[in-house]
């Protein structure tokens, strides 16, 4: 399934309720005054931040979002009830655009929690409002304001096309430096980089952005270290390249891979939409026999996982990896 980062929807606010035209009726009073109440306001359509979301996938298949209309006013100066607002839950970083003009209406963030994207119609006025010294029995009332219908484009900004996963020392910085224009620090400590380091890889047709994400440690999904930030960043990429240090013993390499996959599984966001490939790194340091054993071990355990052996020091396997990434994205 494709990673879903764009959605087009139509939002319709509630129409305002009509004002009421009515006169007081009491026994023995032939001509009571006007007592028609105002109509209620129509509901707004409101975009609201939901920290538990991180894609627009929940909007898939739903096109029209309507808030409730306001109720009409009634006699005895009763105001009509307001229509209920309709909330659309969106992940952090969602940009909200007017689809026709492309105008940016706003961005949903954890600070900017709510944006009214279609305002409900005002309620109409009841005839009681039109009473004056010259007109004691007006019949006049006004209708509620029409609803507001808008086409909206939602876009969740991705930080990069490809995210690099891997334990500290797996070779992420070295790889991104080799295949992109990035100058990521090599051999730096696991948690010295806070944000993701971005690099761009180009060919004649395409530009792919790659994020070297700060290292991960076991327990990141429970908020240990800075790993949790890493996971959030990892979510906002289309594709994940998982690097495992090929100089590790085979059983240890399998555990390294599992450690990270387990963190992804346990995190509250669903990573199952993001394709994953495995890179066995540092092939220049690995005996041929050991390399074929390690590849076999991963193939047996993960038959559907594409595996690329690479050396970012010697450039081995990198042209092939780049080519496949360009095809994929
Ligand atoms: N021989 C060899 N060493 C590598 C290769 N890739 C990375 N290294 C070394 O492995 C260490 C960790 O690399 P780095 O890219 O910083 O890993 P990161 O923590 O995943 O970003 C550094 O000393 C690199 O020079 C490779 O392909 N071959
Ligand atoms: Mg690094």
C-alpha cells in the first residue's frame, strides 16, 4: 500500500436556522406582540490536531464532511439550537489548502491545534427583533445564512523520501555521504545529532531526499534516550532502508535487525505501510563465505525482504542500490 500523504475533501458547514415569525397568543388578548425567536447558528467544520495520528490514511474513502444545520427559531422567543460542529482529526504537520486557489489556510501543529475550515451560517432573526415604535406587529423575519462549501487539499509534509534505520555504527552516515550531497558526521556518538541529517540524491529525472536519522537504542518506543524522536522522524518518510553492520557475528546481526523492527512494532504509529529494504554494510571487511552465510540467514528468516550488500568505503553495491531506489520512488 502506498504511503498516504495527500487527501482531497469537500467540507460543508451547517446552514443557519431560520428566524421565526410568530405572535403571542393568550386568552382574552386578541392581539399579542411578536415573539418569533432567532434561528440557531450552523455548525463549523474544524480541523483538529490528534497526536495519535501520523498519516492521512483515516480520510481515505471519505470525501464529504458536513456539519449540522442550526435549528429554526420558534414562538415564545425560543432561539433555535445551534448545529453541532464537525471535527476532522489530523496529524501534526498537516497543511490545509483551499483546493481551487492553492491558498494555504493553515498548518495543524501541536501549538496550532484547531483551524475552522468552513464557518457555520449565522442564524436568521425572529420577528420579535423587528418590533419598533412604528411597527408593533412586524411579520418580517430573516432566513439563516447559507452553509459554506469548500474544496480542501490536505498534505502531510514528509521529511524525506527515504529514512535510514540502523543501530549506531551500522554505517548510516557513511552511506548518506557517499550517495548524496550530505556531509554527515561519521563515527559520531549515537545521540549527538538531534534532528535528521538530510541529503539529496539526483539523476536526470528524479531527486530523492534521504534522511540519516539519529541512532536508535533498545527501549526507544518507551521513550528512552532520543530514540523516540527518531521514530517520529522515521514515520514521516516514504521508505525505510535498514542498515545492519555485516562485520557482526550472524546471530548478533539478526538481533540488531530485530531490535529495531521491534521498536517500530511497539511504537504507537503504524509502520506497516512503509516498505523496508535491508543493507548489509561494510562488505569490504567481510570474507566472501561469511557474507553469503549472513545473506542466507536473513533470507531464510525474512523471505520477502530485499537485501543489498554494500560497502560505502569501496563503493561496492552502491550503484545498484541507487538504481533500485530511483525505480522504487
Ligand atoms: N570498512 C568500512 N567501514 C565502514 C563502512 N561504512 C562505515 N564504516 C565505518 O563504521 C563506523 C561507523 O560508521 P557511521 O557511518 O558513522 O555509522 P552510523 O552510526 O550508522 O552513522 C565508522 O568508523 C565508519 O568509517 C564501510 O563500508 N566499510
Ligand atoms: Mg551517524
